[in-house]
C-alpha cells in the first residue's frame, strides 16, 4: 500500500535523521581524504614550535644589503641593490646564489641547491654537483631579492636537544648560526641564534573553549535556538576566514601566490563557509533543516580550524601574520564555538523535530495494520 499523504511527516522525520548522518559522514570523509592539510599552520612548511630563530648581526654593515628571517627562521630573504654582484655561499663555502643588476641566479653545481629543497630533511645531491666545480649559473628571476630555505638557521626536527629534554620549561640557547656572503671580494658574515623558548600555558585558552562550548549548548536548548545558532555560525565563519587569511599571508611569496595558497589550503573550509551561510538563512526562518548545515559547518571548522591547530595554544612561536595571541584566540573560538554549535544543534533538533498529529499517527497505525493483514492473507492464500 502506498503511504498516505497524511503520513508524510513520518517520511520527513526519517529524511531529517538521514541528513544528520550524511552530514557527519561527509565531515569524517573530509578528515580522512584531506589529511595532508591537517594544520593550517603547515601550509608553508613550518608549524607552531618552541624554537626561535634570531638574526643578530650583518658585518660589516653594507649599503644596499637587507637581510630578513621569514617563517620562524625557515627562510632567509636577502635583498641586494648594490652595483656589483653579491654571492651567497653554500654549506661548503661554494658559490650558491648570486644577486646583482642582472637578477637572481643559482649555481647548478652547488650541493646547497639540492640540500635546500625541503625544510625538514636534506634532499639527495646528484653526482655532478660539487662544491669545487666551476659555477653554472641558472637565472631564477630578474629581481634583486632571493628567498631560500637554509638549514643553518632553523631546527630541522629529529631528536630534541639533550639540554632541552633536561629542562623543557626553561630557556635554552641551542646553537649560533652563520651564513657568509661576498661582494667585490669583501666577506659579509650574517650571524644569528637558535633558541628554545618554553611554550605557553594553554589552560586559559582551554577554559575559553569550554565556556564557548557551554554557550553553544545553552543556545541550542533555549527557545531562541534558531537566532542564537545562526549568530554563532556567522561568528565561526568570520573567525575561520581570518584564520585562513592570516596564515596564508604570512607565507613566503608574491601577493598572487599568497592568495592562491589561501584558497588551495582552505578549499575544505570554503565548502563549510557556503553551507554555513545556507544554515544561517534557514535558521533565521526557524527551519530545522538549517541544523544539518550547521552541524556540517561546525564539524569542519572545529576540526580544521580548531583541533588541527590546537597545539599552537601551548607553543611559544606560531607562524601567523596578526600575532600569536590573536591566533590562539581564533583557534579557541573555532574549537569551542564549533563544539557548542554541534551539540547545541543536536539538542535543538531533538526539541524541534516534527511532531505527528494524533489523527495522522492513528492513520499510520491503521495503514500498517492493514498492510500486515494483507500480507498475512497473501501468505495464507
């Protein structure tokens, strides 16, 4: 027997329950399939850490030379506007990079050309590369600025230094680094330090996460659940956008490269932002359907904007354009607010799911009984 039109609320309730399951499964699928960009702070190689690189001196002081550390010491950026060539030496004192009026060049035979390809390990050096070979210069750009990974300036990972293991909550000087450059036969020595700076106490931020989660739950259980959850989702979208933009703009590269990187590393969040806007529109109309988009949005923002970067709450160095404290606040709001919206939406769904009219319920029971009788008769016949 076909379902009666009056029994449609039963089908609606089932459909809503299915949508909840689908939303949860979609978010979990994102976690599995997009595991590579798990943390927004690793889009350029360096995540939150307690290692701090400092540029201490450039001697002798040379007009036209500017040296800058980028991405918590992962990159050195050198700008040279002098009339001669500036040659930057590699790990064995060989010519590695050259900057001059004719642009930026890199020595094909320098072992540093290959060793510096990756931040956390040394790439294989081809057999033809040699520190003693005559340089073979390959042009990189027509500009006057070179930016490169230099393993001399940062911690590459691996075993923690014994001095740090012995007292992780104390400041430690790990090593002093040096990079040599030459201009018109004059050596220029760039020196700096790598230090261990103890991490931040995260419990204040954890408390903020808990408070925000409770607020979301209270909102979901209240009679103004729709407007309240819509406001919280709007906040989550704005916070996640600030988080993505601040992280992307802090990386090395041109403005176009940074914008592209923001989109490339946030494509899973962009889907959540769109569904979040849909959720807001539906919730403003007090439609329970908006709760399913709200659940999906909170899961994605909470996982990728909050949980994936939660370690930054306990680290002293965070690669973020707008500052460490601001970044920790965004992460806490993403984590706590998302948890609150998630649980609050589930409570709101339970309190506002469609109610069956008694007459409709009776019709459904009669239909079910009739179907059972027909089935029994068919079996007996």
